[in-house]
C-alpha cells in the first residue's frame, strides 16, 4: 500500500471547504481591524503551517500560509488607498510555525515573492515548544490563531490554554479532529479492560497522546458530542472564570462530514470574545452548509446549524 499524500486535494472536498472558510473569515477579520483606529498592528499565527500549497487536478492550490500573506498584502494596500485614514499605519504580521524541515524549505520558497511586501516570520519547531515565546512577542496586539494540527498527538492541551489565556483581542480557529479523538478514546477504553502487563508500549504512547490533548482521561467512555463539549468547556472556555464578562470567549462549531458518509471527520471550532466576529463566523458556517458538498447537500441547513451552534454556547 502506498503512502497517503497529505498534500493532494483529490477526494478531499472537506479540506477545500476548510480553506475556503478560513479565507472568508480572514478577509472579514482583517477588515474589522483595518477600520478600527486603535490598532496599527495585528498578527496572524498559523500554528501548523505545512508546506504552503496543495496539489489539485494537475494544478496548485493555496494552503493556509499563502491565504494569509495574500490577505495581509490586500489589506495593507487597502489601507494605503484610504483617503481618510484614522490611524498612522496598519501592518499585518504573519507567523508560520512548522516542525518539518522539508515543509519549512518549501514554504520559504513559496513566500519569496512576498518578502518585501508582507511582514512574515517562519518558525521551525514544535508548536507546543515555541508558542510561549511567540505569545510574548505578540504581547497585547490582536491576533488570529489558525490551529490545524496533523493529528491530536501534535497538539497539547497546555499549549492551547496558553493561547486562550493571551491578554488582549484574540480569535481562534481550531480543527478538533473528531476521528482521531474517537479512535484513540476507543483504544484507551479497550486497554482499561486489560491487565497492566498486557498493554503494549505503543498503546501506552497512544493513550498518552489522548491525555496530552484532553488534559486527562476523563473522556473515556463518553459520547462524541459530550467529549467535544468537555474540550470546549475545559480548554477553549477554561479561562472564562479568570476574566471579566467582556473578555469571556464564545465558541461555535462547524461539523465537517466525510465526503462519502454521514460521520463527522472533524469540527472547526471558532472562539472569540468579539460578538460581531462570532456572528460573522456563524454566517460563514451557515452559508458553507448550504453549498454543494461532493455532489450532495450538507447535513444541515442554515436554520438547523444555528440551533447546533447554540448548543455549544454553554
């Protein structure tokens, strides 16, 4: 059996849709801060940047880093064209984190045309190990975090909690990989019925990945939506008890179905303290649900989706 090519979009309409959602919200997000006079510098942080593009039907499609730099270029140019500027400057700094040297090299080459146009920084390293320093560099500046891990083993709860606890304006678009959580939770549940000496080293490592992602193993034996709500409440909204009402995060979810069956492959979780941002993403999610998905309508219409979103506002 050949190795699966992660960077082809063949038979992966869900990835195309995810990138489209990211692009649409990024445009709205940049527009919001372009109009606000208090903010002259904002950040986009791509926490798992990858190689920068995808193969699709013989051509190349922009990955999240190229989507980000093109948005930064567009809105910085829009600022220069504004006749009645309400601030002296407007810069969008892009930070791309990637752990694989080959991907970093590919991304570095793709970004060359934007070198003197957009402020960007490539950080080669494990997201979980470098995010603390990046947060210090950002300070109080507004930031959009795009957290799209390769699997749950690459994303630790403590790292997301640091992002959530960042002071100042922040929006988070996180890919909660349902299939990974479900598979590893099932494995962990089976291991509980074994004697300790029967559990393999591989199984122990896999269970540790689940514990690192969730912050423990309390999720074992729970239903899919209950585990998701646990993650939302304890991780994405876990810092709400430490801040005043205006800084509490709201969270909405977009369930991404497999292209050929009704199960959910992952959830796009959006977290923000900004009510307008939550409203914008709700609209983006709803419109995406009404589009064709691999030749078939999506699972939910806009009205039903709004009810689902409300379920996650707990």
